[in-house]
C-alpha cells in the first residue's frame, strides 16, 4: 500500500452542514483543472455517491467499516485510489459521530484508518467566535485526527467571515481554506433519504 497517494477527507460538525455540496464543488473544480479525481463516500449512501460520480466523471466507491472489515476497506481504498491522481472522501454525519459513544465507524475513524488529512466544513449560519470553540473541540477530542483546515459555508456577510477567520485561525491555528456565501436560491432538492438522485433532478 502506498501512503503517499494524495487524498482528502471532507467532514463536518453535523449532517446538513453543506458537506456534500462542497465535496461536489471540490471534485468538479479538480476535474476542471485536469486532475483525475477518484471519489469515495463513507457508508452505504448511494445518492451522494451518484452525485460524486457525476462531479468527478468516474464511479464513486463506498467505504464502510461497519459492513466490511477494516483491512478490506483499506485495501479497497488503495486499489481504487491508484486509478487516479487524487482521492476525495466525503464523510457522513458529524466528524466523530459513529455507532457508539466512542465514535466507532465514524468519519474520524475512517480518516485515521486511511491516514488521510481532514478538512472540516463549518455551517456559519448565526455563529461567529463560537465556531472556533467547536473546531478546537474537534482538535482536542482526538489529536490523532489530522485536521488541516476549515471551509466556511453559508456565510452571511464579509464582516462575519472576517470574524470567523480571525477567531479560528488565531485559536485553532488552522487555515480557512474557503468561504461560501449563503445562497437561498441554490439548494439541492431533498427528501427523507437526503438529496434527490441525479436522475430525478430537474436540470
């Protein structure tokens, strides 16, 4: 196994923070740059995987330590990652949310299994400096999780972004890698299972 393969985990504090939308944006941007992106989705979710396949232009692979042995998940990742230039792994739920209080089968555990750096998506709606406390908590809860940066989502205005940047970069020593504005008219349609599948989306 090659631990030098470029890879990145997209995580969040909770579900519904915009992790999937931003993962799609990152995959599409890398693809536009001419990079051969291999997408992965944590867990058995087939809808997010379908969207990631569309954004990356190649099949998305699911990684699930609950349904498969850890070694098998690791082998599956590296076998598929070798087919591309860079791998993007979208987590699910919150970074440390798993099957129990210890976070078994969480996105954090998958990131450690794959020795992959993590970018944390923060839903910035109605929050400023408290976001730094949440990020700091993620850093302190398990220092073995390789948190590398933060992407702010649903930022209301420039002043809020400036406060968030200053608070997080000062308190957490993590860079703000990007900030997405709140866009009320740009919403992926959802239902009880999450996003609508691409084939049901009204293009």
